[in-house]
């Protein structure tokens, strides 16, 4: 952690987007120029684009707006907020503390060393480029009542982004956000609990804000950034606070009335509504026209045999 503290201090100095000599940085941090150079190398592996110009020093391509816990807390109704700049996984952090944290507790990070998406896939998480947020929620109705939760979260995120001036943000069943047919954000809901008892849920979200193309080279599908979806990028702290508030409200509504009310909101935002799609279910492929979702959160697929709901299991939706 001491090494991380020094590196975070170095990032804070470079965040203004100006040039800083290795000597000046070393003096401010109390380390040698050689040590500064070593830390810079590590920061580049974190996905930070730091370049060096002979005679001028080190600089970022532009100013970097860092997350600020106090600024976020001033805008949110959050029982507990932890900002951990460098973490393995925000979801895992909360999962490890289930039962000890209040409902609505949140964890934010600037960089995830072991971020993960659906089915254990890696979630690319460069420092400061995106937003990595997880929230803990206790659902007294139990695990069975959490069936449509990822859809509710998707609606909440899309509507939050709309409120901040973005246009054209869509949801993809069951847990992604899209912009112009490219993935903008992913949702991962993990839960634990016994039958007949409350469900402990950790809802994670990764939102691409301004991820460099070089960092996304290993992503196996088309992706995009929030910078492409709005003329003026929202302040990252305002963005984080808005997402936390909207997510809290949506989960409260869901706890109160389930999917009632969310079905129409989802269908308004559905990226594939009325479009030909295919569902991948193991070795089975079913093609048809997407007709939105029902009140259980099931995907409605129209084929020659009629409209069939699909829900649960390992189902992947793809456009045709």
C-alpha cells in the first residue's frame, strides 16, 4: 500500500496536464529521479498514458479529473461510501464484507487489478479512464425476487446518463448498456443467501468514459466511450453521485413493487426492440424478433411459432 500511496501522489501531481520534470516530481515526493521513473513505468501498466518530452519532463495528454469522496458524499444519499483508488475488484470488496455493511453501501475505484464481468470474464479497468462502482443491497424478499434485478439496474443507469445530457443510450438484455450498437457499460449482479432468507446482493457496474483505444484492444466485442455519446462530458464526481442516487432509488422501487413500472421503461430503451436477434443457449441457437421484456424480466422473442419468453440460465443475445 505504501507503493500505491506514492504512485497516487505522483498521479495527483500529473493530473493538471502540465509538464513536470523528473527532478521536480522527485523533490515534491521526497524520492530520487530514478524512483520517479520506476513509478512512471508502473503507472503506464495501469493504463495511464504518460509521455516524456526531452527537456520538459513528464505529462498526461490532458487534465485528469480524479474521484473525490467528499465531493461525491455532498451529493448522495449513501449509507456508506468507500473510495479505494487501487483495488482488485469493487464487487469482491463488498462481497467479502456482506453482513457487515449497511444496505446501500458503495465502493468506487479508479483502477481494478482484477475487475471481472459476466461469466468470470476480465473487465478491462484502466486508471481514471472509466467508472467502477459497486453497491451492496439486502433484499428481504429473498433470492427468487432478484430475478430481474440487472434489468432494473440497466434502466437506472441509462436514465441517469440521460439526465446528464447524453442521448441514444440503450439497454441490452440482460445486463449491458449500448450506444450505437456498441457496448458502453456492463452490469454484474452477484448474490448470496439461503432459501427463505434475505438475499445479499452486490451490484457492480463498469462504465467506459474515455478509455484509450490501446487499452481496449483485448476486448472481444465492439465497445464505445461516454465521450462519444455526449457533447460535454459530465464531471466524474457528479456522474458517480448521480449513478449512486439513481441506483438507490431504482432498487428501493424494485423492492417495493418488483418489475411493475420498469417494463415500459426498459422497452423504451431496448436496443434491440423490433429487431432480428439470435439467442445463444449452449449449442442451441434460436432466431427471431425481439419484442421487449415481460413483467418477470424475461426476453420476449417472436418466431414463426409465436412469442416465447426466455429467462434464466446462460443465454446470450446477439444482433443478426
